[in-house]
C-alpha cells in the first residue's frame, strides 16, 4: 500500500480490552459484588452495567456510594487483584479477537491497547498472547482523564506518530464495546467500530456497528478508513 495526503489508508488499530479483546466484565462484576456485599450492601446487575467501560476511579466512586467504606485506591487495588487472579486462571478471549489480531499483524497494521484497566492486568492479558501484537499499552493509570474523555486515544495516536510522523487520526481505527469507550474513540476523531457486548451501543453516524469480530479481517477494517475518505470527499464536493 502507498499513502498520500489525499487518500489515507489504515495504519493502526487501537483496541479496547475489557469486553472487546477479552470478556473480563463478568470477572469485574463478581469482584464488585463481593466487595459491596462485604461492606453490608447489595449490588444489582443494573448497577454493574453503569460501570462498564468507565475509568476505575469513576467506578470506585460509584462503589463508595453503594456503601464500600474504602479509599478509592484501595477499591481499585482490591478489584484489580481479584480480576488478575481470575485472568491468570483463564483468559476469556472474545470471539474472533485473536484471529483479527493475527490478520492485522500479517498485514503489517500496527496495534495498540487502549484500556481503562491498569497496567498489571493489561500486562497479564497481553503476555497471554502468542506474539507481541501490541506495540504499547495506554492504560487507565497512565492518563489523567479516563474514558469517555478522548485523552487515552489521543495519547495512543501521539505515541504512534513518534515512529511515523505522517500518521494522523484518519489512519487509525478503534474497536470498542462500551458507551464510554465508543464515546472516547469518536471524540478523538478516529474511525470507530462498535462491537456491543454487555450493553447496547447507540446508533451514531460516527460509528460502525459490528455484531461480532468473528470472520472480520484486516481488509474489513481498512475499508472503513477508505469509506470515511470517500464520504469526506463527497461532502466537500457537495459544498
């Protein structure tokens, strides 16, 4: 493939982790419930769904409101350690995720992980992969503003540009499963693919919805970058 300023092509895919790459949400929900119940409270499925895709600091505040009498850092560490233990026992890969990672790797497309989980958990997941698919990780403990703020995605693009100054937002695609994550990706300006899992995603002209990653290829992802380029040219021509 050859790039030109007038016709961007896919250079990088930015992966969310929890719910997109791995199905760790049940691990988080179980850890949340155990923590709330240990403090004499109750934790419903509806409450758990409010935390999907959110930053851990935000989630800690919700758990404190539910009766957990711990500092935010203690809550984050407690939840993370329980989820890490579960992941060490079994990594619950999302269907089609590893196959798409391999196809992107074979096509020479760079990948980065953009997650609100912190470094220790993300490291366990990435180390479970057979190849170093991800160039780097942007984790919740390395940004000031968590999703739905776009900082994590903008940080990833900036890091990709260190090795390729010609790379722009238009060369990147994000894969997300949650409303906060998709909101962050769309706000950053990258092409966004929503793959809903635990919670539904709204219709949004800035996002393409896929039911699953099963059967999806690097070519499928690349086509979305070209589609955006074509749509932008049509709009420019109409004006």
